[in-house]
C-alpha cells in the first residue's frame, strides 16, 4: 500500500521597490507503507517513494513562464537489502521469530533497517529561471564544493548535457556510512565521492517511509525506541 499526498505551497513577497514576487509549489508525493513489526515482511518489501513537483515564480503566477519541474525517486537498492539480510541482528531476529518473538530489540532494529531507502534520483527541468534563483543555486553548489573539496571533482570542458535539465543522483553505501553524489548539468558534470557520514547525519538524510528525519535522529541519539546494541 502507498500513501499519496498533494498540496499547494504559496509564498508572496513585497519588495521595497514596490514589486511583488510570488512562488507557488505543487507537490504530489507517493510514500510506501512499510511494515513496522514484521521483519520478514519488511525485508521482502520493496520500499520506493516518488515525488513530482512544479514550482512557478513571478509577479503574476498565472502568466509566469518561470517554472521548475522536479521528479524524485527513492528506493532501497539490492545491495542494501543484501547487507541487511547478512547482518548478525537479522539472523538473531530470524531465530527469535521461530520462537514467536517479533518484538525484541534485534527484530525491532532489523525491521527498521529493512525500510531505509538508500538510492535517490532527481530530474530537474527548468524554464526562464530568474537570475536571483540561478545565483542562489550556484552559491549553494559553491558552498558544497568548498566544504566537500576532498571528495569533489568536476568536468567543465567535455560536459555537453541536455539544456535546461539537471540530473542528480545520490547513492549511499550499504551500511549508510558514506555517500556518492553525481550532478549532470547542461555544461558541467560533478561528483562527490565516498563522502563520510556520521551516524547522526546518516539518520537525518537516509529516508525511511515511516519516520521523519527528526524522529530517526532522536531514536539514534536518545535510544528512545531501539537498543543501540542491535544496530544495522
């Protein structure tokens, strides 16, 4: 089963020079329902989430030609599934299940681990984007390049990708402790490879269909729901 959400997000800003700027976003989200108390169902499930969004900029949104279209897909990779299956806590959980125990810490944590989605793909298409948005986007990339300089490489010479389109891929390692990010823009290819992630950061950025990032970070830091001894 999947939960579907649709919404309208609208922001209007009045500038000091009298101009009015507005942004409207129309997201449509499909999020899977993942088993929470049954490890075997969770590991055999194929969690995948999908997001489609349209963002419009301008003074008059009905007449605006400044638009961004975003398609995002998140899923659990086969490598992550195999990694979870091979962990000692999963074997312990299977043993506990045979004795009728689904709710001990090992099974709770193995079931949680089975739901993490470690493979992201984003496709972004844009038309007539304001210079302010272009500048903000470049500054964000420049900051990421500065902070992640040891992981970063880029190609500004031979890149010749489709115009007005950006493809972004994020792939976490099976143990969720590092990530690879690739960016393909019209005149640039860039990579951040083997970016190391603290466990708190991993909990915040690796999506799970049943929990918000703040909940996952809280669970890790405070051990509210799961015993850290049985980590995956």
